[in-house]
């Protein structure tokens, strides 16, 4: 279990570093670069895959009772929705404007928290159905997940496109496949060995990703580009997973990967919340092309600095248990003096 957690933390570090790097590029108006398209072809699906994988590991169906369900929901509300509500409220003048705004915008840059919360509810429902019917075959898992997916799609289709919940429901079904792919891969030993440890599958996935990525355009109004993103993500996720599981750097790099991975949600909250101004470089330096190797290395180092700065800020904020609870969803504990 420790080895698996170590591997997950390292994979989460790659995901959060790509998120920060992508935001740095976006905040500095370099969205037309190949690097930006590369990152946005798979980085959030990777996060969702990891989330589903971790959910399958941590939620024990053997003790599926009211206490376990309520504990699971309270933890998800605390760690996902509480930071989502709190950070959105700081951007509004009054509570009514805030409530309308976060619903309409699905959290804006914090959409990830709301989407992951509702995927967690679907995961809980999925596990409850599995517990009740005790299927003998994995096929029933796919049937149940297909049923849940169809329900989400029908809900989205039933809402007017300008309906306040429409965008949020769309993001839930958009990432449904990746979240529950992580769940199924974790659950099925043979599939896990194939996707995460098979040399030939890694080579195939890596080569296919390299062949397809040059033709990807980040334009989600196009069905073709949406399908391309799904395909690229399904090739990128096993490729990165294999690399992280089988390539070892020196101890300092491995420790940094695990450290960032453990703090990934804290980094996401801090760098994309009240301290997002730190991402803006264009007022101080000229970024000619982020596809230039020197510019890329500069932005990579800067993104690492943002990750460290986000953790430092989080550690300072966490001196107050109240702020630690509302900003980062940590359980409330009085600090002893």
C-alpha cells in the first residue's frame, strides 16, 4: 500500500504542476502555443483518473453503513465544497450575488471542486448498487456505470443551454469516463497490470499520443476536438502512469514529487484563488514564445516556485484553524500554544 500511495502522490505532482504551468501560460496570453495545447489535452482528465483511483482504494465497501457513508460525504463536503463556497464568496459583494454567481459559473476557476464533489456522489451511488446486488462479473460494473452516465447525459440534455446548472452538469459527464476509469483500473488487477505495468501497452500508448498530439486544437466547440481530447487523454494517462511507476529519479526529486502530490489540492486552491495575481508575468517580462526551450525552462522553474509559494502560504494560513478549515477543508483542530 505504501508503494502505491507513493506512486499516486508522484502522479498527482505531475498533474498539479501541469495545472500551474497551464495557468501561467494562460494568464500571460500564450494559449496559441503547442505547450499549452499539450497540457490541456490531458491534464484535468489525469486529475480525475487519479481521483477515481484513490476513491476506490480508500472507500471500503465491506463496512458500507450509515457511519461510513456520512463520514465519506462530510469529508467530501469539507475538502471540496467548503473551499469552493468560501473562495467564491470572497469575489462577491453580497451573499445573494455570490450564490447566483457560483452556480452560473460553476465556480469559475474552481469548477474542479464542484465537479469532483458530484462525481464522488455518483461513486458512492455506484458502490451502493454494487453492494446491494453483489455482481459476480465485472460486466455488471460497466452496466451500472453506463446507466449512471446515461442519467447524467439525459439531465444535461433536458436543461436549456443557458440554464444555471447546465455547464456544471456538462463538466460532470465530460469527466465521468476518466474518474470511473480510475476506479475500474484500480479494482481490476489484470486491467491494472495491463494499463500501468505492461511494456508493450506503454509503447503503444506513448507512440499514439506522440502521433496524434500535433493535430490537436483546443477548441471544445468542435466535436472532433472533444473526441481527440478523450483519445489523447486515454493514451497519455497510462503513458505517464507507467513512467512514474518504473522511472526513479534521485531521492530529492522523488521526495519533491511526493510532497507536491500530497499538497496538490492546497496548491490548486492557493495559486488559483486569492493569490492568482502571482501568475502574471507579462507585466515584468516579455514572453516571445513558450515553445522556445529557454522560455519553457523559465516557466517550468517559475511554476515550481508557485507550487512552493502556494504551500508556504497555506502553512501560514493554517496557523488559524478556522482559515485552514474554510480555505483548505482541513478538519477543525485548535492549535496548541
